[in-house]
C-alpha cells in the first residue's frame, strides 16, 4: 500500500489541459493541426494553443486546479472534489463531445449492446463488464423515457463515462 517497492503505481489525476484534449480526442473533435495564433476556449485545437485571460480565468480552469497565471509555483495542487464531476456531467463542451460520440456510434449500429460496447471502447479503451453493460442499458432506458432525442440516452452514458474516475486519471 505504501508503494515501497514500486510494484504498482497509484493513479494520477489528469491535468485540465490533458483532460480537455482527451475529451476532444475521444469525440473525434480534436483539431491536431500544429501552430497558429492563440485560440479561444471554444476552439477544438489542443489546449496548449488556448489563450488564457489572466483577469478572468474560465470556469473549466478554476474547477480543475489551474494555477493563477500570474504566480509561480513548483507544483500544481491536485484535488478531487464533487464539483469537478458535476462540471464534467453538465458542461457544454462535455455535452457537445457526448453528442458527437453518440452520433458516431448511432451511425455505426442500432443494437443497444454494441452501442454501449463502442462507447466504452471510445472513452475508456476497454469493453464493459456484464454488470456495466446491464447498468448502462438501464440508464439509457431511463433517459429515453424522458428525452425524445435519439442520441440522448447514449450521450448521457458517454457523459457518465467521461466523468468516471477511470477516464480522468492515469494508472
């Protein structure tokens, strides 16, 4: 447990820039073109190209331990607080990414189990366990009962997968 022999490594939380890029990459929205001027937060370019406004830090940065750009520190603090998961479930850019993944998956298959498996592969890089498959189908049924949009159930599942500890950390 103390990692004295380095037989295993504790999971490490992704920094906000890597998390943003991972979400855009999973959704197929990441713009991989190199160079160019600074980009607004709404851009799909990698986070390294984003313009940071020191006077008004964007919500995504303040929620995920981004350091005040005017100060110099040795190491960025790492926290895990509920508002981070809530932000991932409710933010516009995660919703946009979830809809993009859902649209791509729906274009590939109409079979519920395959949709869930493909969503797990795109976000977590693995297939679901039988229990996860069952719970995911139940979630999609609940969302479908309340939202008539065809991609809504799958987009809700994808948002949940993006907010999962497995997505936001490196093992």
